[in-house]
C-alpha cells in the first residue's frame, strides 16, 4: 500500500503563508514571479506551499467578511 498523503513540510507551508501575505499586501509581478520561481522541473509548486497560499487567502477573506459586519 502506498502513502498518498506524505507528511506535511511545515517549512514549505510557512513559506506558502509568507508568499500569500506578500501577494495580498503587495500584489506585484515581482512577488508573483517569486512564487513561480518555486516551480520544480515538472512545473509544479509544492503541495505545502499551495496549502499555505490558500490558507492565507482564505483567512484574509474571512477577516474581511467579519470586519464588514
């Protein structure tokens, strides 16, 4: 049996969160290119980095919704 869910790399997740915050606070082409630079040879971003980006964006959206009410 194979392990389809490898252990999460917290360092990459934290990096994804950091990239997400940078993109949300300063959505520049340079900052986006920094994320794109993380692509591996197959053109794939690490799953943990993607999770960090998504978590940061979702938390940002949630905090904006709560501020509006």
